[in-house]
C-alpha cells in the first residue's frame, strides 16, 4: 500500500492528530516569522482584526487581538508563565467547543513563543 493510500484509509481523528503533530514540529520557523501570535500561538492570518493594537492604535505584528489591545496584554495578571498560559488557552478553547485533546496539542508550542522566552 502506498503511503498516500494508507493516509487516506486511516481514521479521520488519527489524520487530524498527525497533521497537528507535523504542524507543531515545523512551527519553529513559523513562530519566528510572526505568522502566529507570540503570546498564544494563534495564526495571525486567522485573526479577524488582523492583530492586536499598540498604544498608538496601529496593528501589532506580534500579538493577536485576543491577547493584546492598546499596548497591553488582555490575559489576567495571574497568567505570568507559559504553563499558566497553556492552561488558560486550553480552558478558553474548551469553552468555545474545541476538543480538549486538540486544545492541548495546539498549546504545546507556547513556551517557545517570544513572550514566554
């Protein structure tokens, strides 16, 4: 069986998890080029507002609109480590209907983001 045939015959959940793992393994270059929020890892191209805002009202090239507005972070002040941010993001994603396993996978790169280094 060719690898493409095997890929298409695997269950959808496994394919989704595999794609997430591959994405996370290759995310280092994406993270460094600011294609994802440097606080939560959300893809900047998916941010409906194009990013958060700086104090002067300009669009932030580093942080998404869910994390940053008017030059300040929107997360509670108790979120002061990457581990706390991971738990906060998982909780927020679950509240919006995202499966806990997928939420966990999506937050694995947070410690490598600029805000948390």
